[in-house]
């Protein structure tokens, strides 16, 4: 089939690579978000998908909005059979959805109808799901509600961050998307409507959502840190400044400390929660690179009784 691939971030690149490598399909163009400012100089930088497409000699379309007339005219001119999508980042109007014969087929990183929305992997980790996966579905009007072509499953490991899990799903899902294109082309796949039961929503996780509540149980604190890593980054407050929490670890002796209270050993830093203490392994102070929590604690010279968190929280 003649394909126009839509995607933007690094997580979409494995799927693009899988389709480029396919002997059955021809990726003739990609649709991606416009170049965006990045780095200290805030220079405009092409998206990872755009960079990969340019390396492969594939036409790149960067509409400000996918309802732009110039973009729609070019899409009609190309005449794709299908438009596979991975994390494109913009809502597609019906006029664009109607162009390809087989529609737009999205690779979504959850077992639909669970976790419809922008942050399915983060919410799976935050909720403590033991199993998740990816699904391919035909995009229609409505939030990730279209009929499903295929699914794969993936176990959520106890130490997974959302970044770890998303990386695995991106590579496993790339094969699912390629297989879905094959099945659509040869007529062996028909999408199945999603069940009405089991729907859950996964809205974008904000910086405010990523603040740790030390009065919560240690299990919840751990899920927030893992679920918000690498983005937007779990954080707390220490001496009036934000402290990013990169990695936690269990405390074998379940040291009893008040919520947010710090206890510093020779090579360890423990902090109390609403249930039992947890260990800070890696942190990132404002304006600095991530560092071992023990090194950070030695540098700031934590006094007995000092706590993490805002005084008005928890």
C-alpha cells in the first residue's frame, strides 16, 4: 500500500522504521508537527520523525494544523491508501480522515478501551497496572474510540518508569502496526468495535500532578516517581526550591519517619511517607544534573528533622 505516516516524537520512529523496511508498503510521505524551539539557544529543530524521514529521502509535511488547505490538497494529490499514526500530536479533522481509502490507523500504547488519551503509559504505571500493551485502531471522531484491528500485551515490571515501558511498547508496537498494514492490504483484518465497559481516561500529566505527597503511602509515592519519569518529572520542595526525584528504592528495615522527614546515613538517604520510609537514590536539584542522593545530602548538609515538601501540603 501507499502510506503517509503521521508521527512526531522519538517514540514514533521505530514504527516508521518498520514500515520503511516493509517490502509490501511504500511510505511516500510523513506528516509531523512543525519544527519547534529546543536547547539553550531555542533554535528551531525538526521532530525526530522528520529527521528520520529526511534521512530516508521521504517527503515531510509540516502543517500548522491538519485542516490547512495546502496540506489537505497535497494529501489528496498523494492519494495514500492508508495513513498509519503514532503520537502525531494534533487532532485530525474529518476532511483529512476521509482522504485515504483505508482511513488513518493509530498505534495506541494501551489495551483499549483502557487509558484513552494522551498519557496511557504514565497512567498505567501510576495506577499500578500489572499488564498493559498496545492496540491499533481506525481513527474516528471521538477520543481513541475507534474499532480495533489488533493488540499486543506487555507486563509492567515493578521497577518500570513510564520511559522504560514506553520504549518497550514502541518497539513491540512497531511490529503490530506493520502487521496491521499487511492485514488491511490483504483483507484478512476487520476492525472490531471497542466494548462499552472498561473505559478509562489518560489525560496529559501536568507538572502540578507530578508533585509528590509525602503523606501518601510509600507505594503511591513510588508509582508517582516512576510514572512521571522522564516527563514531566516527579518533584518535591527542599528549602524552598524544587528538587526533582529521579529514582527511589525500598528500605529493608522499614525505618519509621514522619512524612517527608529525612534521615541521612553514610551512603543513604531515607525519607518518610504515610506508611513507611523509602530511600532516595537519585535526585536532581534545580539547575544541576542528576546526582546520587547521598552526594546531594552531603553537599547540602541536612539538619536533623529537616523535611521534603511544602509546609502547606501533606
